[in-house]
């Protein structure tokens, strides 16, 4: 029952969106091959499989040993999908064919076919394994993947029972080849766009949001529909995904023509949710630092934005602005008149305000006793239920999987923030389990944090950390979504009036009015370069509402100048990082800065504190972001309508027109991990090294013949042909940016 309220609201949203797409005339493609069955129910000894046509060109596969699933299983996919041959009718557990693994069957849905086969050496005619094919335009069939079962190997559908109860662990394997490329899988700080060769633990922590949604260069997409922790492995011959503790294995596979990644993204979003349209203010410059200590500092900040004539769309109050963790209220003596403050900021600058909240509750909080009494706090499988520490206190997290806990949280936020004029919420430390890090004793000494305590095995209303831990950040986002939708009298899928910012997420997080950012990154050049590939993986996972901490969040202790606003080396890094954020979905400035000259509670992080020569550069990029407003809004609108990615890895647009792109992506070269398209017209290549005055950029071929010079360098208007590497001047004032088509069309948003 832990997520029933969320699921009910999401199903209602799915109905609204289905109506919207029907009104837009989105129906089955011409000549679509309708499914030839509602599903096949296979009994295979103690194991059961249910294989159903699902969405366009897709199949949903559910498998379980012994006990059949019930309505308590957690699901992140829409039934029915937002688009598909179901015509708005739920699929449920429907089927019309029963088999026992000894008879061949084949199902076709659109251009995808699933067939059965037996293990190598099976001479008895077994048909208990699954293989998936794509039907090509000429009628031939191309193998996408099969269940991986060479002669000597572990069963590709493998179950075992590590504990005393019924919940089991599962390991499922599929065939692959050395040349297959894998895109997506959430975000990791790994400099990779192609995840081939990766082993990814599905445990959320700061900067690490592993999510089992991916696209293959073979022309299929895959969603592992589970809240369980586990692992993704992408080897040379086998792809394997595991669930640590579950009662059901559930996945969806679907196909598109090779190279048609927009098609795959449309299907991912039809299955897991379409993003709403963001509020206009969020597409401007979002300002923050760790941290503004009191109301006076915020009022002075607003005055300085006017003084320096720099536009700002959001001003953020960061953490520890409360008296105790779990109060979910600003500390009254530091923030004495919140309505006055928010109105003053709005009238002076036009900016909205956002405030940070953590999920942690300490004993001294005004809400602690009541939340204990009502059972609204997460617990642990042993001990008193504390899951981590912070700021001298051991804490418990509120249980985001419990609808009553989500309602309690929103009641506090509504009373203490929303009704006072702060309408946007930063749900920091939202990772679940411990307090957001990959270690215990958060906030204590480095030595104490280094002790190898296991991460807490948390108990939630929806299950354990092992079985439902991946639900936590998603449900935490849903808590703010539910509250904001109720407060604004709107439904999911409709345009967002306000929004949240989360450090974590999961399958379908794009359906919420919620940004995801890359976490508490270090302020060095290497980390800047890693953020590009991280953002491209987020996009491939279906998350378009993505952002970063411009300048990095925290100092690298091995680099003396890192994060110090008075050091020339850091000022250069900051300018390069900030100018790059002009060309990502959300332009956001944040960090915990160091300084030699301090005139506020913490060191400054405003656009005018990085040196007199740098202020005009920083201000020019902030103003450029507003000039690009119609273009950025057009990108978000397409993402809303069809899931079309905003940040676009080069394979998205050029894998069919430029053969170099596939080979460069396979190797994760800088061309494909450091360059990308921002929408359909702008090629972005951030400078990720210090002290450079020129930068080499590969310009992809935009057509097979490439007989024109389609690329224009933004700063000089010089044009270039594709299929070549060019070197352009990059003084500190210039980030390497090229565009296709006219700049007038870009500034007007007339690009689709």
C-alpha cells in the first residue's frame, strides 16, 4: 500500500495524457502490424512467464517462480502506455494463449517479434527461451537479443533465495556482441556515453543515479521495471541485470530502425512518462550558494542584481536554514518576515525563490515525536532506526514511500514556505537509505567516514532498502509533485507553475515538475569534463530536466586553488563552467566557495565576485541565456510532446550521416563525450582545460554527400563543411559553439 496514492495519481495523469495525444491526432502509424495476440502465459516448471505486446513495437515480460504476483508490486511504467495499439485500455495480466515451454510460439507487435527457442543441445524440442527480432522494411528479420544461454552457463533466468522469506534474488541475462553500444543507465561520473564494458551498482548516492533504462545501437530500448537494488553488467557477450530482493521480474523491450533514437526516446517516454512544460522563469538564470544565512543577505543580494544589471530568475536558500533537521521551516530569528522577503525579491528582480529541505529528522525537531507516533519515519531491520548522522545528531529519514508521510511533509512545507511565498523546493539528500552518501556517519571526520560500516538496510512502507530502495528518490519527488499540484489546482502532465530540484531520481522521473542535478561535484577541470558525458547519459535515460552546480560544488582537497574565488586558476575554471551552463537545460549556479576575503556568512558566489575582467563575460552569458529563451522553450516543448532529447549525444543526429560518429562513440573519445547538440541547431563543445586560446572541434557530416558548409562558428560567422576537425579561437570570452541554419531562427525559436 506504500505507493498506491502515487500510482493512482499517475494513472490519472496517464489518462489525461492519452486524451491529449488522441486530440493531437497521434494514432497507430500507417500500415502498423497490430499484435496477433493479447499475450502468452508460459508455465515452465516452478517458473511462470507472461509475455505481452506492450506499446508500439514492444513487449512486456514478467517472470516469477512459484507464487504469482499481486497488486502490491511496484511499477514505474504506464499501463496502458501513453501511445500504443492498446488504445487507452489497460493490459493488466491479460493473455489468450497458454504454453508449457515445449511448443514454439511467436508474437508480433508492429515491427518487433518475440520467438521461443530451446537451450543448446536440447533435442526434445524445448521452447522456453525468448529471442527478440526487428522486422526490416524489406520484410527480413534482424536479431536484437536473445536470452543468453550458451552450452555451459548459468540459467539466463536465475533465481535464488538468500533470506528466510519468499522474496528472491534474480539475475537475468541477454546476448550481446562486442560491437553493441549501450546509452543511458542513469548517471555516473564516468566520462562515458557508451556504457559497454561497465558494471554499475544500482545503489543511489551523491552524484550516482543508476537507472536501468537504456538504448542499444542495435536499435532497441530496454526498461527494467523494478524498485530493487541490484546491478547492471554490459559485457562483450552478455548483458545482465540483477535484483537483490523482489517478488517479480518485469521488463519491457521495444525496437526502432537502427539510428532512429528519437523513435526510441518517444517510446521510453510513452512507457515511463512525458515531461510537463516547465515554468518560464526556470529557463533563465538560477542563482544559489552554500549558503545565504539570513533574510538580510537575501535582500542585499536582490539589490546587487539590480545594481550590476544582471537578470536572475530564481534565488535559492540552501540547507541548515532551519533550527533542526525535520522542522521543515526557516529558523524564525534569521528569517523573521518571509512574505516580505519574497515579495521584495519578486518586485525588485522578478525572481522566484526556492528553499532547501532534507528528508532527515533529528530527535530535537518539533516534528520528531509526532512522526514516530504516526509511523511516518523509515526504520531499519535492526536497531533503533537511525540511518546516518549529520551536524552532531543521528537521524532518521521520513518514509517517502508512505503516502501519509508524504502528506505530512507537504503540510509542513505548505504552512512554513508555500503560504509564505516560497513556492519551489530543493529536495537535497534525496537518495534514500543513508543520508545521501556512499558511506555512513555523514558529516563526521574523514577517518570516521572511512570506517567500512555497511549502508543501512532500511525498512519502508513499500519494502526494504534491498527490495524498494530505488523507489525512495522517485517517491520523494512525487511528494513535492502531489503538493504543488494540489496547491496550484493542476493535474500531472499540465504545465508546471513551480518546480522542485532533486539530487536523485529513477525511472520516469521526467514526469514530475522536477529538475535533477549531477550532485556535489568537485571544482576541478576533470570534473567539469565529466559532467558533459553525465548529462548526455541523463538525456539517454529520458531525463531532460537536468542541470549542474556551475563551478563545481566543493573543493578538491588536493588542489590548492579549487573553489577559491580569489584564485585566478579557479576564476578561469568558473567562467568556463558557467558559460557552458548557458547551453544545458537549466542554467544554475551553486557551490560551497572558499575565499581569502570574506564579507558574508560564507564566501561569495555571485556573478560579480570573480574579478572585474570576468564579470562582463559572466554577465554576457547570463544575458545570452535570456536571448535564447524562445529556442530553449521550443526544446522543452518538443521534449514534452514526444520525449525528444534536449541535450543530444552526437549519435542521436549523425550516426546515419557520418560513419565516424559510431566508431568515435564506441571508443568514448572526447569528440563524443565532450561534444553534443543542444537541440537541433547548436553544437556545443565546452573548454575543459586551463590556459587555452584555441580548441579543436569535430564537425559531423550532416548528409551523406556533405556538399555544403552547414556549420557556422557562433563568434565569427565563418562557415565550415562537416566531416572534419577544425580549430577555432577560444579566448576566455568564447565557448566553442557552432550552429546550423540562421541565428534569427534560433533566437525566435523557429527550429521545428
